[in-house]
C-alpha cells in the first residue's frame, strides 16, 4: 500500500510560527511542503513520534557570515545544530563577490579583520570560481548544504570591484562609479541576492589595520546603490553604523529607504559608551516608519560576548609583550611555559602594551569577565565576576583568570559581555526585542571563529527567555518561536517558510523542550588549513527537517543535504 505522505510528525505540541498557542496535532509532509496539520489519518513513508515534544517551524537566521564556509562545506554548523533551516549571509558589507582576481587578498584581509576568519583558512578554502555576483551565486548553488542559504551583496566587495584601489582607500565615488555600482546591485538582486549591505563603523578594519572601504562612503553613493536595488523591485538594505552623527546618518538611511522603496534594517546593541543611545535609535526608526518608510532594527537576546582562552584570538594577556613569546605555540607549549614559575610571575606582573580599546580597557576589566560555566550562563550576576571572586578570595584577578583558562587541560573559557550588558543584566535586550520595529538577528554565525560563538541565539531564546530566566520577566514561548521563524523570514522577503500551515515549506523542528540546553563552546581545528573555530552544540533538538527531509537526529547529521540557494524573495503559498 502506497503511503499517503512522505513524512508525518505525530502527536507533538505544534506551534504555527505565527504566535498561536501550541496545540496537539500531527504535521504531514508531501513533496517538501506541509500537506496537513491536525489529526492526520493517512500514513507516512516515515513517521516521527513527537509526543511530549514541541514542534516548531525551522528557524531563520538573517544575520550570518557563511560567505566563505558555504563555498567549501556542506554543513553550515554551528547554526544547523540550533534548529536553523535558513541562514542569510553577506551582512555588514563584507563578502567575496564581485571580485577580480587581483583583489582576492584585499577581500581576505578585510574578512579576516572584520569577522576574525584567519587568512590561511580563506586562502585555502575559497576556490574563487567566480568574478561577478551572479557567478558567486552559481558557485553556492552548486554545493548541497544542510540548510538553505541566502546571499546579500556586500558593499565593500562591490566598491573595490567598481573602483579598485580608490575604493579600498575610501576615496569618494564619482558619478560614473556610483552608476556602475547601482547597475551591479540591480544585476545582483535580479540574479537572486536577497539584499545589499554596508558598514559604517570604525570597529570594522582589515587585518592590517586599515578602515573598511565603506566607512566614509558619501550619501549619494549609498542612495545610488539603494536605487539600483529598488530597480529590481525586491531586496532589502542592511546597515551597521557607529551613528556618531545620528541625525546625518538617519537622513542618509531615510533617503535610501524612500528612494529605493526597499526595507532597511540597522544593527542595534547597547554599548558601554552610550548605554541609553539605543532608545534614541529606536525613536528614529519609529519616526521613519510613521512617515511611511519600512525600517527595523536587528537586535538579539543576549550579550554579544567575547570568549577569552589560551587557544583563542584574545585573552587577558594578549596585549602583553611577554605573551607574544608563547602566542604561536601549541596549547601544550603554552601550558609548559606557563608552568615555569619565573615566566608566570613576570606575565602576571606585566601590563598591556598594545594600542586600542581592547588593550587599554577590556583586557584588564576583570569585573566584566565571567567563568562561562556548564551550562553557560549568559546573564551572570556581577558578584560572580572574576574581579569580585578575586576580591573575596584576596587574590590577583589576573591569576584567577589564568588559573581558569588553564583548567580542563587549558580549555577553560572566560566570557566577556561586550555589548548589551552595560547595566549588568538583559532588561535592555528585552525592551529591544519587544519593540514592534525590531527583528531578531546579529548571530554572526560562521564568523569570529576565535572570539565569539553566538550562532546559538535561537537556543538561548527558547531556554533562557521562555523557561529558565530568574532575573526578570520571561517571554511567551509562542512569541519566541514566531520571532525566529515567520517574523525573521518575512523581514528578508522569505514568505514561503517559518509557518506550519498547509502549503508552506516543510522546515520543521521537533524539540524536547524540557531537556533543551546549551553545551559550553568548544574549540575545533576543522577549518581549511587546519584552522581553529569555536563551536557550540545543544541538547534537545530531537529532529530537524528541511524541505521534508530529516537532516539531523539528536544533533547528528543524517547525511541528507537538501539545502539550496534561495534566490530572491519567495511568495507565500
């Protein structure tokens, strides 16, 4: 007897992804789409028992940097370990297309500096079998993946392609340059790019210290490119900015959105320097929307947190000249030198000598450093900081930090909440998330491989915010699921997913909600050229389904690779 469906998920508590309360139901799948939701009498070729579990749409992460990894790897981990079934890359104005052969090294240095992906990894991993952005999309499409992937056109690559050294050196674009970039933007969107992205922050520099090519791009350039996107009649605009001159920057953003007719999003976090400024940014966005524009802030539900460790890019001693003597040693060599009493005492007595804020502030601010723990705690109490613990024990906080990093055979990690934690808790993040003009983003999956491990944001949303939080209000589970499914998908024009209703894509998670938990980040050396990266797993994702195929069971890949390149906006069924 021929089964009625390819797959049936039986008896779980189904959340539709639109904010509705969960209800016990079956979900049937045929030809990669949802064929029925409710009491399903027909049989499936495969049946999954979801009793006692929650069933959600696959999650959509609209802010990742898999631009390199997607060209050499089938598995876009760690995102695919956290229920993500669609990821959007090319954010923050950095990426690898369009690019002429003579500019390969320029874009590698930029990605290394901005997103902490080592140059040797990129040099070995990138095949560069593209020049134009449409070529790049074809290269991505040729590789099967464990999740769907959407690409955006990065401003830095576009600028260098159109202007050469003048673009890299931040010279003003001429009218002819702008016309060329606008034409290429229209071409990219027409070929399937989901949008255009740019960076206007001093934090983004090449690995040799030069500012990102897009930092000082003038208003006419940005508006001209946005108009090129607008001519394609689809696509989104994404920006990150220091907003030093908020009024002037928003005048540019409003023109970009108004003249192009396209939605625009702005990366938003709480900063240490201006801990209340995020409210002003949301006020500007509110006014823009009230005037008829479509503008949102991309926000996240936990600190943007740096990790310090003996094998990572940074630790509290990274800016000490003495550390440079052992920085390039393998872990065993570092531990051996650190066990030498003379070297150890000299290191603990030293002070940062490097330039920049990380050396002068962050590396010595032990009251902002925390032992991450198992399970990780992303809303730690100030009284549990390394500085506070050291004072209670009457010891040097630098020694306490060093001892922790040496624990577990040198694998101990220290957590430094870099953004969204100026007040020592996550109430500002909560207010941002609940604002009607925000959307969840900013995970940076695939980037900051030796510094940040935030691709686990969706799991934090489910565990911390809907179940475990003790320091303040929680969020409703249906709200959190909607935020990472239909809301995120619609923000980038993907209306065919993120909803468990008939006709939508069969991207589904079966989650043991009571058992769901985050594992501590770990260090792996599995990138091209033996490159190091931080990875973080989760427990409790029983099954992940992409386009009707089971891709993960209990966190382990099934080998199925139904993931495809998503070309352009997708209509709702």
